C-alpha cells in the first residue's frame, strides 16, 4: 500500500468530490432545491475543483465530464440568477401596487364604461 501524495491537486479534487457529495445529500434531504442557483453554483465549484486535480493526473473521460458539468452549471447559474432577479422585481411591483388606494365599485364601473367601445 502506498501513501497518498497530499499536494494541492489532491486536496482540490477531494474538496470538489466532497462538494458533490454534500450537494447530493442536501438535495436528497430537501435542504437544497435542484432549481436553485446555489445548486448550480455548488456544481460549478465542485466540477472546477475536480478539474484542477485532473491537471496533475490527466484522465480524458473525466475532463470531458467535468467540462460538461462546468458548462451546464455556468448556464444554469446565470439562468436561475436572472429568473430570481425577475421574480424579485415582480414581487416588489406587486407590493407597491398593494399600497395604492383601492377604487370603489362605482368608480370601477364608471372606468370600465369609459374603456369599452
């Protein structure tokens, strides 16, 4: 049995593998929704760390898989962060609308008559 060569590449790869396992456990326990930006962000970090370890010990199949993980995770992170930003803006506009004075039924009927052809 040989001793493990603890260098920065090994540590990065093991940290990435630990991130993947923790993310998987969190999703299985419903602690992290798979549609959240954090899911994609942790996947991006984990795949990047595993990719760093592959610099030291090259494996073409693992590089291909990690490259795909990085690309999909980057796309998912940007997509879901944009959706979250849009949801916050919609929520703020709805909250602002709630503070406007409510129209009485008579005013609504009168306004509806003005709008109809």
